[in-house]
């Protein structure tokens, strides 16, 4: 398995809240997409991976266990004119996918929440010969460079996220192993892990959007506390910088592997 050094991303910004175009372009190159295949996005959330990749496939299946996230994805697809996505509410371990029907399986910020042995067996079965799987992730807005505003943002997050929220599945993570190492141990071939970084300037609005794109601080999770959460974050951050501009270095990673032959 090859682990490549960090690549600096000088432009491109964040696509769909925390999924930069350079990262997705790298996944497309590694997966050698035909342009006529099917994408299966597991734990799709509001579509941050689904929608930017949809134009490169004939059809996309996007699966998430949370109806709110699926509805957010549908709404975002309608706004962007993306019409080739089938949105599915359900556990990824249970979704029925025809054998050999998938060109690429993606898991954005979700692999740790699955029963990984079960899901990887499903991935192997549904991928076409020489099909690929990719796990993608990124640092939270308060991680890495740790500017002063990030410390305050972390304090807000800790005030509002319930203890134990978004915990890994009991069968998910093998201690000390990266996603790429887990892929390799499951028999996937040509496994690589790549890290990217870039500087991004956040605003209160984009940080609220990021929070709502997560399962632990979605509108549904917050319920009637939505307004109070927004007020807390806004007041905290504007006290750090009233100009509403919060720069930080963001880090992204992906692990990609080919279906075992």
C-alpha cells in the first residue's frame, strides 16, 4: 500500500461543505471511471460526495439511515439540477445491491460508523471486476491549525453535541489501523492513502451549514434548540472577529482500493 505525502491545494475551495474538488478529482482518476457506470455512496449524508460525482456516472445510488439527510440531499440535487440519483433511506448493511453492478463505492466521513466486515463483504460483492472503493474524510473546522477562533468553536461544539454521539460502530474500527490498512487487510488491491491540505476561510453561516450537515448537529438532532445553537455559535465567533472571516488550514484524506481479483 502506498502512502503519499501531503499535497497543497492552492485553489478550489470547499465543495458541498468540506469535500474539495481536488480530492474528488483524485478519486475519479484512481477509479478510472468510464462515465457510464453506477456509483454507490454509502452514508451519503446531504450529498457532499454524491452530487459532485454524479455527472461522472450514468446512475447514482445514495444511501443513508437518516431521512433528514436524504431529504437534504434530494433538495440539494433539485437545486443543482442533478437528476440521476436514487436516494435510499436505510442501513447500508441492509441495502440490496445487484452483484457486479457498481463501478465505484464511496464512503464520506461514514466508514467508522458501519459494521466494516459486513460492509466490505457487500462492497466486494457489488463491485464490478476492477471496481474501486474509496473512504474519504476531513478534519473538523476546529482541528489542525488551531487558531484562537477554532478553540472557541470547539467549545460551542462540545456544549451542543451529546456525549457519545457519532460513536464508531462496535465492529467498525480495528485499533491503530487506517481505512487503507483495513481495505488491504480485507483483500483489496492497489490500495493507496493520500492526504491533501488547503487554507479555507470560514464564516458563521458556512460553519452553521457544516454543523447541519453532520448527524450530531443536524436540524433534526437539535430540534427546538436550533435557534439557540445558531445564536451561541454566532455570538462566540463574532466576539473573536466581528468581520466574520475565520481562516484555517483544513486537512482531507482518502483511501482507495480495487476489488480483489
